[in-house]
C-alpha cells in the first residue's frame, strides 16, 4: 500500500486550518449532478440512505466517515460499471478489476466523500511509467500550471519537492479529484456520456485530444486526470485566490482544473483525507 512514484514531466516541459469546506447538501448535489439521458443538470437520488449518514459515515467496516462512496447518477444505473453500488464504500480492488476490462487499463467512478462530489481515477502508472510515453499506455505526468491569464503558477513536481504537499504524492495508481467544475460548479463525470473526449483512449502530453477525459456536461469542459499541475482558482464565497495541486483543464470554458484530495487505502477501503479542505470551498 501507498507506494510512491516519481513522475515523468510532460513532453517539452521542464521537469491550513482554514475554514471548513462548505458541504453541499442533498438539494445542491442534485442541482449540480447530471442526468446523462437528458443531458441536463438534474436530480440524483440518495435512495434509502439519508444525507446525514453520508456525513456521519456508516459502519466501521465500511471505512467510517472517511470512506469514499460510489455515487451513481440517475440514468446510469445500467451503464456505469458501479451502477448497482450506489453509496457503497469504494474498494480498491473494484477499480483494479474494472481496469482489467479497459483497453487502456484505466477505470474511474463518481463518488461522494463527506457530502462532497469526487471522481476516483485508477491509472496503470506503475506498469507504464518506465517506458516511453506512447498512446494507449497511460501514466500520470507532471505539468506546469498556468492560470486563466496565461501566467505561470507552479509545477505538479511540487508534490515531490514541497513537503506541504507530501500527502498528495502519487501512490496506488490512483487519484481522487474534487469534482466541482471551476466554470459554473457542475459536477464532471467519468465516461457517463459518450463522445470523443470520453472514449477509452489515452494520448500523452495533456492535450485535448485522446479520450478518458473527465467531462462536464453543462458546457463541455474537459479535464485530463492523468496530468497533475499546480494552479490557482478564485473562491466564489470570499473572493480570494488560492493555489492548489490538481488535474489539468484541457478544453471548454472552465478556467483551470480541479484539485486533488489525498487518500489512503485502508485494507481495501478507499479513505480520503482532509488536509486541503480549504481547496474544496470555491463553489457557492
Ligand atoms: S459548469 Fe462545467 S463547463 Fe460550465
């Protein structure tokens, strides 16, 4: 567990106890979730489990309140590989098993952690990182981050170089992404719609080509979950800019990418950590 990797830079590139996050409530989650059948922002049901139990956690065997749980958007019960696991605690092995069905060896799922929307993405990094980056062999890559004005902000390499980001070091072939779109706060998903951006393909370099992007159905923003950068965003609640480590935006109206959430694999249960909770407050 928790093996850590040195990452390869993108081709052509050089190598607090602040406020608690504003947990979105059930109404907000529904408002910002989307229904793939209708293609619009819509409702998603919590089923028989109340929202309080999401915040409080359930049995210890499920990982308690730090566990990340599957979230099955309405209309994807039959198409998502986790369609029958709504609100079950995510297991690491389930991603390994699903990745074995993929031509790229990747797997992803929508989830919820402490009331916050997330995407969990498995990438066969350890298998591919020692070979030259080629199409169809995904691995994580570090990139330089530029804000919406084009100014350099920082590098994904700071995960390894700056002790304050140590909890985010890449491990277990997996990342967790806080998933509120920096455009207008919808919730991007993993392969919940079918198009060129979401097909099971991968190309190196963090461009907008290739597939396996996180896709925001509201206005078609795209994010490459294999490219990790440092960037900055503005908190809609307090107007303050903040810097974060996250994945790269590759296209669409979103100004920047979305932040990472540190995690551990506890037994087989995926548990998130709240080290950077101030990064998850930028939406209303
Ligand atoms: S809210 Fe995501 S693209 Fe507009």
